[in-house]
């Protein structure tokens, strides 16, 4: 709990999925938290149309969200578990299948709308006595004080804490104020997203085909429709976004070649530029960068939000370990330890995705890619490693993701 010289223990800048999850986990461990968010998120409407932005929540991330107090609400509203994933190369439809039962998993993942994840987490925040939700507000400046950090808000208020968490997304103002450099790879690609109706409906399969120019994915939604993510070169994406629905469906049908079903209807479309960003460090003094503020990876493997939720779980685990060791006040040292852990993990994921993207983009390598998929299919060790990492259950995953409850972590000994 906070000392007399601090208003709260932790200030979290950003109330998106990662920031809100971090705040919820900290609250449930007894930390006093202030969440600073610029915009009030909209209330999720379970009767409305599915949102265009969804996430493939891994089993490890689902456990983290459960410990944050949000997963039951998510499952009760609208989500779609998938137990089979099919990956293929265009022209080689046999592809590669992953079945959850083969790996001792109840599911490979769950497709959830981003707005629902955020809404469920905010429901926890709004009903917890240890949190101050300051919205709308932003952090204008900050500086370190004795055994803490002080921030000045856009509304004139000042707050003091032991730790400041920057989780305000890829354009993080706090990261820029800290002067933390990023390595950036612009892919000259856009991700086109929309909701697609197929005939027959998607049977609950996460399906992905590698095409010249980028992959096409159909992710299952609860009502049998699919959330489509299609990576295209930037100069091809704009014409596709501007096509009327029927011509777009014709182009999509040709690319999908049946897939999970023939596309027969499409909702509104949007595009977003693709890039990879890796910060040179994830902490500075008493400030920690989480989620997209620290790293942005290509959506090829669907790991963006999962990496951010693992950041949050690892930070809480590190803080609790320090508390039990009697070193709660030495925040910079704790963040250095946490940073080494999380930066190595995100570098592996980002580098692997970057390499796969490079391999699967040129059409000249089609035969090599098909051969590679067949070899992975024959190797149980390769398949198991791939699934464990994608499921958030690798050996370096936070203990929360691997099944430990917060109650167990609260008894943790360093």
C-alpha cells in the first residue's frame, strides 16, 4: 500500500487493454492505482454489430485477464474459442493443421473484440475502491522526487507515486519525453480489416493463407461470421478499400479459394499501416513502458496484445517478488530486472515474425514455403514449440499465464 508521501503506489497512463489490465492486476494485489486516460471508452453493446478490431487471446492471456477479474464478463458477452488452426500456402491447399487436443489444450485461443476486452476491464476499475480513474486527462510532464515520481496532469492536478506505467500505445508521449529511441521497420503494407459472412458459416476455425504480397486470415466470430485481416502492399490496399462491396467480394473470393466458405457479404472496411517497432529499453528510472508503447509487432502471428498482457503479468510478478524480499522501495532495480525479462521475449517474437513475413511475402519463394510448412507438420517438436509460444505458455511466460493465481503469487517468496 502507498506510504504517506505518495498519493498512490502506481500511476498508469493509458486505459486501453494493456493499461487497464495492468491496473486491474495491481489493484487486486492491494496496490493503490491511478489510471490517467484521455478518452472515456464507449460502452460495449452485445446486441450491436461486431467491431472490426479483434484480438486472438491466447490461453495464457485469458488466464491473465481472468486474474484481472475480466475474463468471465468477456466470455459471458461475446467471444469465440477456436480449437483448430489451418495455415496454408496459396496453390498448396493441404497446408498445416493444429488441433488443441493434440497439445493437451482446451482451446488454441479465443477471438474477442478489442472494445469488449477494454469494457470488461473498465467494469473492474469502476467498481474497485483502490483506484482513481482520471478521465479525460493526460500527463503533461513528470519528474522524479525522493523515492517516487510526480506527474502534472492536463487539468492542473498533480499526483505522486512510486512507479509510472506508460501504456498509451505506439505513439506514447511518455516514451518520447524520456527520449527512448526505437528501431522501426516500415513494411509498406496495410492490414485491411472487416467482418465477412461466408457460406457456409465459419465452423470455429482460425484460417490463414499466405498469398503474394501478404497473408489473408479469417478469424471466427461467435455468430458464425469471420473477422478478416488481409495484408496487402500499400499501393494495392487503397483500391481494395474503395471498391464497392460486390467487386470486393469477387476479389476476396478469388484470393480465399473457398477457405472456410465462400464470402457472400462484407461489412465496413478499414486499413491500417503495418510496421514493427522495438524500443531500445523498456524502462527508465521509475517509468515502465508496456504493450505498444514498448513494442509493436507485425500482426502475422496475432501476438500484439498477448505480448502486452504478458508485460503486465510479468511486472506484477516482479513487484510482488520485491515486496516479499523487502525491496519494495527500489523500483528502478525492479524495473531493470523486469525489462531484461520482457525485452528478450518480445525481441524473439518480433524477430521471428519479421523473418516469417520476409519469407512469406515474395511469390518466388512459394515452393520453399510449402516445403517448410510440410516439414513443420512432420516435426512434433517444432509444432509443440510453435503452439506453446503462441498460446503464451512458453517456459519464460509469467507464472500467471502458466496457471498460478494471484493468491498464489501473493504468497510468493523471492
